[in-house]
C-alpha cells in the first residue's frame, strides 16, 4: 500500500513539472510578436489596406501636358472661360448628361477621373483647364493625344470652342418663338418621344434601332470600336462617342 502511494506521488510530481514546463513555453510564445492578426468573425488573417495603387494620371503628367499645349500654335486663341464652358457643354452632350467629367471618366475607366482631378488639384488655370477639356473631348484616349499630338489637341479644342459659340448664337435665334408656337411644338415633341430619346440617340450612334437586343448592342460596339480606333486611323471623338453610347446602354 505504501509503495503504491509513493508511486502515485512521484507520478503526480512528474505531471506537475510537465505542466509547469508547458506553461513556460506558452508564455514564451505569447511574448513573441504576432505575425498574423486574426479577425474574430471569420478567423482569417485580417486584410491590410492596399497602399500600392498606381495612379492613371499624375500631377507631373498634367503639368507636362499643359506645357506642351502652351507651346502650340493658336494657344493664345484659347480662353480659360471658353475651355470651362466647353467642358460643361461636352458633358451635357454625352450619354450621361447628369454626370460631371470625373464621373464620366470613371465610368469609362475605373479610377481615371478620380486620379485626374487629384492630379489637377482643383487649381484653376488655362493649362489645366485645357488638359481637362482634352479628356472631356477624347475620353480614355486623351493621354495619348496629349503626348503625341498636342498641336492637334489645341486645334480641336479651338474648333470646338468656336463651334459652341456659333451653335449658341443659332440656338438663340431659333428660340425666338411665340408662346403658341412653343406650345404646339412641345405637344408634337411629346407625341413623338414615346421612348427615351437619349437611348434612341445612343442606339443611333451604334447604327441600331429602338428594338435592338443586348447581343446586337455588344456586336455593334465591338465592330465600331475596331473601325474608329485611333490606332487604326479612326477618329478619337467617334471612338469616344461609341464607347459612351455603349456604356449608357449597358448601365
């Protein structure tokens, strides 16, 4: 009986020593820096916010483009207010007239508009307004035109500004109607526009009718972006309008 008790006491001491050793090991592990932080809900390593975002447009690029534009012929003919008016007019003529330039560009290429306006930093100047007007006119292809054809950019912006002035004068003349004339025309317009006129305009850009299916829209878009791609000799503005029409129809 005595031997059995002695054996049990010895075994108990051995277990106690093992428990103490395990506790010391646990304390050492707890003292080490934790390399993996775990969330309480998913038990997965917590995601750290990404800090490696590469902006699509930088302040240095905006400054460089502005300098290139200022060295071109007819630069002095551009006016700051005219450029700002041109940006507003191009926005209203797009297939998302309720959006500003930043929102439009973000629709076409995620993050492009936000990066552009961060680079511009809300500083109002003729050079920066010209860069913004180029993006309003050419869309996602603007950076290529600014780098490779700044002379063409200035010429296109000037032409668009003058065209806007001419259209504004013509619009003022055509709006001089009597009240009865306006009421009659407005009634006729209401009868004709039984469907969304903006959608019809977008379909027209793609060469489609009002009953076009989603697949027909996709096929027309693929065909026209190849046809109007600037790298293939197409028009940058036509390329932009095709993309904007498609984005409007599928949004």
